[in-house]
């Protein structure tokens, strides 16, 4: 639903209505209180939050009608024929199987939700025609019995389709990556919303006020790229909690460290040839601080959240390292360490961006960025340095200039590449990660909070 | 107040018990205002029930209504607080001797003034403070509905005060310091759109535009108020009124006029609504001579099936 409201706001913006971010959040809060399956309540909530002048009401109504009633999603209005064609390909594929359920869902994906809504017994309510409550309840009860089997079928089908859709859009190689993602996004969101509606209907009454889509968007497993601003704020808080926890276990570990403890891995590894019986116990040396960190982050807009979270985390744990130096790049590398030393995260980022006039919206160029980094800072990479690269490797068909990257990795003790993009997108034509990969000690997917947590643990513990 | 109502439907129900018929839109937005603790800004033509909504809701929730009627020149002393000058004066008289004692032995006027200044706090205490609606609503200590009626009539400067109060729910009185809210009122602002309000104020509010009602809704309102009127008559009245609202008149009749009309027809003991009845009661619907003339010319069309 967040997706839907956001897209709707985009549609309003396209028509010239101002929707500043606070208004969007206001709208999201408002719809969280009402029954989203009541079209009138839903519209009222959005209108109350988004329309600030009487003169804008008419425009709002038009866009609302187009977007929610006629179900012409924004993508239809703005995307090219190719997108439509691909959507059509997918729905054709679904329809081939021929069951009625598939046809309903195919229509729904193409923007015609009538059949699905009918299944759900959501009818276009006449404005302000009060249906006696009892009668309404009765109708609903009868309807739900009649359809519970079919609905179950629909539900299962939607779940399968979600997976099919992922496959389908990942396979649409003739599309640009951006377009492909849009298609995947669109299909997934539409299907998830269908699923929500289906599940909501079979839920017991008492849960009306819960936002099912909130539940589904589990922050820890949600890709950074999909976060809304509000969620990003919450992830940031989570990151701080995480830093605290890690600090805690670190200091506990340090207290213990005087005693030293058994290196299980090493002991077992050596025991294997002897049938697993450990002949010799290995003891770990007391933990010391790890060496220097040099972090080099891609901050082109598609991955900027991931960079922010990682940098935040590093600085929260800075006592673990002898030194942290932070660099950012889009087409050039810039050192931003000193900003973090004097300002909190957001301010530091903003100041750095402003001072260096870095345009986050530009397409990134990894080759140039590594080259410029090497020219200026190669000498800071020492044998106790961990070089952390954070980026999706999206090089937009630029020259990867591998030799510079290779030289850097040779100077550092180890090179770890964190990729905030899901693995299945790593090897597209415009992406250079496959050129850099051989020189990395590790290449890790780091698209969610869970993954970031796991990685950080392994780095500092 | 959050727990008093659980759904927009319920809001509709409790308002109806106060004889206020709310559309789903109205009920939803009122519900949201309660849940989100946000002010509602209600706009719309005169007489569509903006003021009445706040009143009916306060009764429905069984809480006090604090009413601030805005007008040109409304200032803090009428909206927020005022020192009770007469009472201060009276006390000064009564405490004359004390004051004499205090200033006894001073060498000159300056010294005397200084001594009095040192104790002036006594006269700027809550004892001499009259709380006007804004201060009253936030210090009442129990939930209440604060109705700031026809905000567009107040001067733009007043909006600045209001915004401050609505953002922090506290009021600073230079002589006393900051007074924190002991209750967060449910705030209704109404406006007839005679001028644009500031963006900052608008951004804080949920917006509710009440337009002329649909025929169904208006019939319900009339029947609720005048249950003795027969159904056909009400339907005919309401249909005529809605057609009149499409005409190019100086002043369009609103719900208030429809209700007055119903009352006149009852007073006349009319059992039907024909051209004759329309003519006798026309003054209730049309406030201007020119409007009345136009309406009468179209009488047949207006009263047709
Ligand atoms: N929805 C409604 N239900 C019942 N009565 C209404 C309704 N709307 C308006 N009225 C009646 O119309 C009259 C005018 O309403 P009022 O609140 O004074 O209008 P406004 O403040 O919008 O100018 C009131 O006396 C009220 O009784
Ligand atoms: Mg009024």
C-alpha cells in the first residue's frame, strides 16, 4: 500500500499538484487508520491529507479516479510501449494455462481489477447510500462462504505468480536494467497488494486496524533500495541499536580475552584427518583492535542508503579500528572523513556533497573513480588496511579500468566488496563487477539490514 | 478521545444521535482527526454545517465545546488571555496601605518605583489572568473540542499565534512564563474562503471540504429535523433546492435555507408543494429580490417530477 500511495502521489505531481514529502507521510499515516477496502474512506483520507486548496480538489478527483477506479497505474502513463509490451507478454503467458483464476489475475495485472474485486465482494459503493449494517454483514457472510474455496485458489495462485514474475522480469534481458527493475517492481507490488486484499478478507474482524503491508515489509529483510524515507529513518535507528549490541559483545569479549579461548575452527580442521578427535587444542590470541579501514562508497542515488548505513555503522564502531577513512564517489573519489569527525551522519553527508558539489543523480563511473582514488590516495593503503568497497558495480558501460583497482587491492591487506544489489543483477552487460571480482577477497551481497548485520559481525568480532 | 470511537462508521452513528447527518467523507475525516490528534480545517459555502459539525461532535463525545469566533481585529486579548485590569486596580486600592508601607522612607520616585517593581509579580499572577478560548482549551485539564470559527475573518497575523499554539500546545505569557497544555483539544477550524490561509497552517491540518449535500443526504437531514413532513414532499423540496443551486444566483440556498423552508411549509400546513406554495415561502429561500424573481420564472421546471 505504501507503494500504491507513493505512486499515486507521483501521479498527482505529474499533474502539477504539489506533494511535499511531509504530505506524503501524512497521507500514509492517514490511510493507516482507516479501512483501505472502503473506497470512500480511502479517498477521504488521501484527500484530507493531500489537498490543501479547494481549487485542487477537482484535479485530485480526476487523478484519483484514473488511478484507483479505472486502475490506470502511473507506469501506463509514463512508460513506453516496450514496458506495456512486456507486461502483456507476461499476462499472455499466464493466460495460456487457461484457468479462470489466471485470467482474473492477468486482467488485474494489466490494470483491470474488476473481476478480482468481484471475487472479493468489494463493490463500487454508491457514495453515501447507507446500507443497513445488519444487511451488510449478512451479505458479506454469505459471500465469504461461497467463495472461500475459490479465494484460497486465488491466494495460492498469486503466491506462485509472485515467483514467476520475478523470474520473468529477470529474464527480460532486452530491457535496460532500470526498466527491468521497474517491471519487476510493478509486478511484485501489484501481486502483493492482491495478496493483501485476499488475506485481509479472510482475517478475523478484530484486526481491521492493522496495516497488513507494514507487516510484510519486514525492515530487516527489505532491500535498501526499496525503503521509503520513513523506513530509512527506522533502519537508521536499527543500525544504531546494532552498533550498541556489537559494542556490548565486543567489550564482553575483551574482558574474556585475557583468558583467551579455544579456536574451534582450527581445532576441528586439524582434527578431521583423525576422525574428528581433537588431538590438539588451539587457543585464540586475545582480541586486539583490527587495523585500518578505508571505505570507498558509491553514492549514486540508487545505492546511497546502503552507503549511509554502512558508514554510520563504521563510525559507531570506530574504536574497533585504528583508523577509518571514508571516501565517496560517483564519477570521482572524494575523501569525506573529516566531515564525519565533526558532524552527525546526515549533516556530514550533506556538507560533503555540498562542498564537493557531488551530483548523486549522475550515472556512476567506477573506472574513473578508482583511477582518481589511486592517483591521490594509493599510499594510504598499508598492510594492515581493510579496503571496503560499497557499490553495485553499475558502471553504465564505462571502461572498468581494472588495472587501477588491481593495484589498490595489492596494496591493501584484504579487499571486501559489499554489494547492495541482489545477486541476480550483478552480471548484466552494463555492470562491471565481474571484472573486479577476481581481485576481491570477498564479494558479499549486502542489500538488507540482516545482511549488513551479518557482515559487520564478521568484520569486527 | 482516541478510544471513544473505533471506526468512521461509529462516528457517523454518534453524530446522527445528535441529529447531525454526516457523509462517509465527513465521518472518516473526523475519525482521522481524533486518531491522529490533528486539527481539521473545514471549508465550504456558508450554511453547509461546518460550525454545526464541531458542536454536534462535542455533544456526541460528551465533552466541552470551547468556541472562538473570529472577526477582523481579533487580538490575543480576546483569543488567548488578558490581564484583568479592573481586578488589578481593585486590589491595588485594597492594598493601598501595604503599598504605602513598601514605599515608606524612599528618597525619590525612582526608588519607590523600584520597590514596587520588585513585587509586581503579585499582580501578574494567575489570579488576575482571564483565559480566553485558546488558553482555556489547552488548560482545561480534560478533553474538549476547540472550535475556531471563520478563521478567514481574522487578520493574517493572528494565524501566526494560532500556528504556534497548535504546533506546541503551549502558550508563553511573558509575566508568567510558559504554560504547558494539560489537555490536547480536538481542533476544528472553519473558513468561508474569503482569503487564503497560510501554507504553514494548512500543512498542519486535515482538510475537509463540505459541499452542498447530495439529495439523499439532504433529505435525511430534513427528515431527521422534521419527521412529520411526508416523504414525497421532502423529496420534491430537496430536488427543487438542488436545481436552484445550479442557477446563477447572488446567493445559493444552503442547508439552513432548506430547513427554514421546511419549517415554513409546516407552518402553512401545506400538504403539497406547488407554484403557489413556492411563491408564499420564497423569501425563505431567496435573500435577494433578483434571485427570487429568477426562481419564480423557473418554478415549473423546478417543481417538475
Ligand atoms: N449534516 C447536517 N445534519 C444536520 N443539520 C445540518 C447539517 N448540515 C447543516 N445543518 C444545519 O444547517 C444549519 C447551518 O449550519 P452551520 O453549521 O451554521 O453552517 P456553516 O457553519 O457551514 O455556515 C445548522 O443550523 C444545522 O442545523
Ligand atoms: Mg459557521
